[in-house]
C-alpha cells in the first residue's frame, strides 16, 4: 500500500510541476478536447496557477497523510483515505474552477461535479457495506451468512465442516471486496480452484464449509470466536460430517 501512496502522490505532483499555459492544450484533461472557440471561454491565465497549487498541495498532503495513516492506523483507514480523499479534493477543484469559465463550460463543470459527487457516494456506500460484519446465523436446516456476498447454505448442501489454520494460497479476485484483513467475495486459489471468502477479520482458525455443489466457503468473524461458532454449528447440526 505504501507504493500506491507514493505513486499516486508522484502523479499529482508531476501534474502540478509540468502543466503550464503553453502545454495545457496538450496535457490538461478536458481542456485539450475543446475547440479553439471553446478555449476562449476558459481564463487559462488565472486557472493554471490554481491548478498547479492544487496538485502540489494534493501530492504532498496525500503522501504525508497516507503514510501517517498506514504507519499508525493500518490498512483499512488508509484504504478509505485513498478512495475518498482524491474525490473530495477534485470536487473542491471543480467548484473553484467555476469562476474561470463562461457559458456552456460552466454547465460541463456542473455535470462533472454531479458525476464526481455520485462516484463519491457510491465509493462511500461500498466502504460502509463492505466493512459491515457478515454474521453467520445458525438455523436447524441451514447456515445464513448476512451482508455483502452473503447467502443461505442448506444443511443438505454441506459436505463437511472444519477449522483451518490458514487459507489456501489466493492468486486473484474475480468479484469481491478486499481491504486490509477483510476479504469478501469470489477468489481463485493458486491451484486455480474458485473459493468464496467471507473474512471479517484475520482471526484464526478459519471456518471452512465444503459444499456438495459450489465453492468452498471460508468464514471468519469479527465480533465472535470462530471456534465458538464452529461448536455451535455442531451442537445444532450434529450429523454434519466434520474434518478434524
């Protein structure tokens, strides 16, 4: 994650250092797509200094805050920062940019502001839903996993139940949410086997549910003990095969 922080900071700083009035028609996103007449509606002499100061501040602040969060708070807080801070910053830039454009360019800025705001809402909602704990509810005839990527696993579909000390090697994610120790969704192991992970924490041992049909599911709770959950399943469904 440190490399991501450094690379993104370098990109922001590079924009602040190299973009100027002479090369804006080639390098400045959005402006380089305008016709000659449309460019007359943009006060480039006043906008470029704002753009440069904005990106220099964004680059240094992104680097400092990102490394601080990574060092003292961990991957989850840092991941949220990486996803949200640039969006908030560019919303501010778009808002400030209104005074430097005229006519239809103001409408385009307004549309960009709304689009970016919707993206921020979506990203924030994804973090909220993804970080919420998936509970494992135990019923007499099924196991119910709540939340993002949750499902109901019928008792008849459970081939075996066990606790494992570690996950298989995970090679890639096909569809899921992962941030720090939290992994939820569909992944591929190093052997090419598809599995489903519902890991609310890095707690071990991890509960593994092997199904007659479908993927193996690995589950780890956040607020409870995986061992206690395993024992409760056994007490409610004593006839489920167990692997020591």
